């Protein structure tokens, strides 16, 4: 018997894959325009490559089969600035980096929920620090070949490129994963998600608005961007990754805009000093919030597991007591039976008397 439903299923799977590839390619291409806004520091690279986080999040959510979307989006965004061969080389690096990051994360058992410390550490060390060096090396080499960048600036630009991709992974990818989790909860249980998220959502919105306001004032007026650290700690304590991800995105965007216009801490410094201060601040802030959020999530989960274990243990002890010790009704019935048995033995004379030895005679 021939199965008639299999071709239809394959066609639907290919159609869904095609839609995902097109969607990720469009998102990657749009992310390049957002990244260009972080470029006015004077170098031909950005301070935060949003598309790197989009690429890695797309691979984690939709599997490795969408890698052509990354290549297509990267090529279309770079071919406008450099010749086609060099744009293809940049696209190769921008594809290899998230693909290697995805394979390394899958190798160590990474979970997209980011609810374990090992997941956060894997994302930082493997997904951001390690894999993004591929795109930095190949991309900077393509700029040198295309005469867009002098060869003497290869090391400096490659470091900035690497830090830009790293921040894109650490800032944008967790935000997309949190947004995906919220949309899934809204799809599965819309009433529950709306009811639970109403007050929590208002609290989170107030925290993010406060973060935006204080960060702008602290960066531009007083030159103290580190005022945002207590806010990310509060976001981690109250909302864990759900609060840290948008908070990190806001603080990084404000810091980049402040450095681009030379306000506050970035006033009166040269180009490379501003770049170093900006990237170190953003990296420190994002790492602090991400690791703290994951540690608190893991602690809360361990506490919930301990409470659940205590409840189960109490239930087991109660069942053992019920099975080993009779209840009040059974105890009264057993006592009544013993009294009846004793009375019956006394009435029939079957109760044993105390043995008295016979007297002795000489």
C-alpha cells in the first residue's frame, strides 16, 4: 500500500523551510541597517553587529538548515559597500561564525531557555568569544583586499569587528530567545500569559523606562555610565533573563549613541580610546547582567526542586503512617474484638489459672 500523505508532508516541510530562510534573510538584512547606526565612530565597522545575534538566534530556533539565509542576507548588505568577491568573502565569514557557534553550543548541550549557568558560560565563551573571531578575521581581510582599509589597521579593526560581533551575540541573541519564549507562552495559554503578565509587564515596563532615563542622564550629563549597573542587578533579581535582555539592549544603545556624539565620558578623547571604553563598558555590563540572571534562575529552580522534594517526602511519610498505624476506627474495632475474645474464654473456663505446686509430705 502506497502512503499518499508523505509527498504532501515533504512539500509542507520544504515550504516552511523556505519561509524561514526568507524571514531570517530579511531579518539579517534589516539588522545591518540597525548596525550602521552604531558606525559613526570613524571606522568602516560597527560597534554592535545586530545581525550576528539574529543569525545565531535563527540557527538555535530553526536548525542549521537556514544557513543560506545568513549568507544571502550578509551578501546583499555588503555588496553595496565592497566589490562582489570581497562581499562574498565577508559573507563567508559572517556565515561560518554563527554556524560554528551553533555546532559548538549543540556539542556541549546548550539549551535555548538559558536557565543554567553552563548555558550562559557556553554562550559567552563558545558562541561569542570563540566563534566570532572567524568573521572578524575574514571580514577584515576582505576590507584590506578591497582597499577599503589600510593593511596597518588590520589588527585594530579586526579587534573592533570581533567585539562588535561578540556584543551582537550577547545582546541581541538572548533578547530574541526571550521574545520567542513569550510568544510561545502567549500562543499556548493566552489567557494565563495575559493574566500573569499584566502586572509584571507594567513593572518591567517601568523598570525599562527608568533604565532609559537614568542611563541617558548619567551618560550625557554627568559622564557616569556605570549608573546602569544597579538597574541591571534589579532586573536580574526581579525578572531574570526576561528583564536583563531588554535592559542590556537599552544601555548598550545609549552608550553607543553617547560615544558617537562625544558626550560625557567620551568627550575630549581620541577615536581608539572611545572605542576601547565603549566596548569594555558594553561587554562588562552585558556579561554581568547575563551571568547574574542565569545564576538567580538556577538558584530559584534549585529552591523550587528542594521544596517539591520536601512535599513529596512529607506525602510519602503520611502514606507510610496510614499503612503501618491503624486509624481510630480500626483501633476501636480491634480493641472490641480483644475484649470479646477475653470474655468468651473466661465464660468457658478456658482461661488458664496460675499453677500452684502440690504440698510435700515426709
